[in-house]
C-alpha cells in the first residue's frame, strides 16, 4: 500500500471533521451529513486519538478549533475544494466557464452584455464571481479574470485590455448647474458634494489623488459622501446626490445612455487600465479563447 494512503485518515472521518469545524457544532455537522451526533463525535474522537492531540475545545453550546485543528481544517478544506473542482471539470470539461471580475465591472460592463455571449455559446454554463478581493491566481476554478491595475499580475497572463480615462461625472440634473466649475471649486466649495468609495486596488484613484494629479496643491477636506464600494458611489451619483469620479471605459454604457454626464473638467489618463487575464499555469480550452475574443469585440 502506498505510504500516503497509510498515513491519511479515512475520507468519512475527514468529512465529519470538516463539517464539524465549519459548522462549529457536532450536532449541525451530523444534520448536514445525515448521521447521528454520536457518530460524528466518535469519528472525531478517533481522529484525535490517531493524531495524538485535541482538535476541538468543547463547550456546552459549541466547539472551537484548537491550533492543531485549524491547521488540519485549512489543509482539508483546500483538498476538498481541489477534489470538487476536479470532479466538476471532469463532468463538464468544455461547457462551464468561471469569470472573476470586480463588483463594479460586473455591474456596469459585463452583465449588460452577457446575454450576447450566451447567444453565441448557448450550451455554455457561466459562473460569474463578483468580488473586489483578488483571488484569481489562487483559485483553480477561474478561467478568465478582469482586473484594474498595471501588469505584471502574479500567476496571470494579459490577453486584452480596456483603456481608461478618469473624469468627474454627475447626473444630468446636477451637471446642468455646474457650468464654469473648476478644480479649485471641487477642492474647496462645501456646497459641492463629492462622492467617493473605498479603493479596491492600490492604483485606484480617489478625489485627493485626482486633484493632486490635476494640479491642485492646496488643502482638501475630503469627500462628503463615502461608500464601501464603487458601484454604490456611482448609483448615488446617478441619483443626483453629488459628483463622483468616473472611469469612462468602465462606465461607457452609463455615460452613453445619459444616466451620467462628464463634467467640463480636465480628464486624467492613468497608465492603469482594465486587463483581461487568464492563468499562465495551465492550457486553455477553445471555450476560454472564444470568451476572450467575445470580450475583445464586445467591450
């Protein structure tokens, strides 16, 4: 018997441990697995005996992982994720695509045109992961990703890009009253509400950076209305609540349909842009190449 198989506990034991660790309860783990609480407890006790150390601190209401338990839980979780990915890929190797984008890119660029790709490849399943954290290089499920910044990107290869220009934008009802407003007015006038969001990327510019790069060297008190993500900031601007910074590539359709208007202020052309990326660690299917070509022509 292979040494690895001799040293690893049974799959049933590890499944019980993973469920109990994730749910922080032997009872809830038993309900999830369709077995008794006593069966889960016996398996975990046997596992602790085999490893020679406790994996849980047990209380009357819940269980918590020990340091050793956390180490095992991380390893088991990664292994289970890898198994699930492999099984899913074997079941449908050429019919499922996973796309990772920021929340804003998903809202404003991808979702409005996604139906055209479904018409192009009607038998393809799509999984869209919208998140502002950057996990694409470490997530084996992801086939194509879009990220704002400047290459290189760890573990990813650039296959396309979307140039961006950064300009102040506002709803038409707000923009109509801002003729003649200059950079100094944005920095100093309290009657002008500037809208800002937390930066999802280090290279993502806020109002202070835009003002400085546009030539303003005086004081700036900060934006009056702040949101935790860029999509909410843009929706607030569309609602007429103030002035936001707009990436013209990202907001192309929103600007084209008149929900936002570009103000008559100097545009800023950052070196960063939105890049279309694929993993540089594995070969890519024809379906991935089809999706990338569609993005290049649709965006």
